[in-house]
């Protein structure tokens, strides 16, 4: 079994902007800057044969490049915050691509869970018990509502393997899938 996920790596400038937001939020456990990413589909603990089948289909995807930007901050876990995240500006291209890759992963036999896709970049996590100063956290998130990045062009998808270690997850790139350049008219 291989614990894996497909997602988007983020340009250096975007990761820099996210690090500023991490600094402004009271986060006990920040995601390491090199680990900041946008997950399209978490493939779970996937049998190797299923992952290989998904990989072949990801390679065969004919998907054009598109533009994306991050926008806003939020929390998962209402009364008991679990995760602080940066949101993604509405993108029909992203949603379309996500639906495609999720279908591929499911069809290949990866144990994809049924949760609805909520595009986000996780900035940090709150290990239990819930943060003591929830007010401060909510205020900091509210202040971050104006957060947005410049749009960037998404040029490839990345397949990562996730190794769970005592020092948090470590991500290893298994494959990259280039998106096709948009033909200029
Ligand atoms: P998260 O950042 O919101 O936690 C690797 O774990 C990536 O897959 C993370 O981006 C994580 O999202 C995402 N993911 C989605 N579902 C997951 C699950 N059930 N377990 C672990 N990670 C999951």
C-alpha cells in the first residue's frame, strides 16, 4: 500500500505569501513551507496496482494550463478548530480538473473518500485539545479575509507519497504531469 495524493505545488512567491499568513495566525503546528500544497485528491492507502493504473491515466490526461489565485482564510472545525487554511479564488477550471482526477482515482481502485472537495491550502493544524484562545484565533482569521495572491499559471500536477513520521508527514514526489500549454491565437 502506498499513501499518496495528487495536487498542485505552489510557486515560491505564493508560498512566501502563505508564510506571512502563518506568521500572523496563532498556529501551534505550522505546515513546513516546502510542504504547502493544494490537494486535488487524497488517494488514501492505495494498493500499488491501483496507483499504477491511476498514474497511467494521469499521464494520459489532456488538460490545459489555467490560472489560479488564493483568496481568504478559514478554519475547519467550528467550535473545535482542527485546521487553518487559505482559500482558493473561484475557478471552474480547477473544479473541472478535480472532478476528472477524482473519477480516475476511484475507477483505478484507490480508496478515495466521499467528502466534498473544498479547495484549500492547509496552513497549520491544532492538535487536541482545542486552542485555548479561540477568540484570538478567530480574530486573526477574520483579519486575514482580505488575503489574496496574484494569479499564477498552473502548469503541472504532482503525485506525492506521504510518509507519516514522528516529525509530521514527509512528502516525496512520485510523478509530475505537465498540463498542455494554451495555444495562442
Ligand atoms: P489537509 O491539508 O486538509 O489535511 C496529504 O495528507 C494531503 O491530503 C493533505 O493536503 C490533506 O488535506 C489531504 N487529505 C485529504 N483527505 C485526507 C485524509 N482522509 N487523510 C489525510 N490527508 C487527507
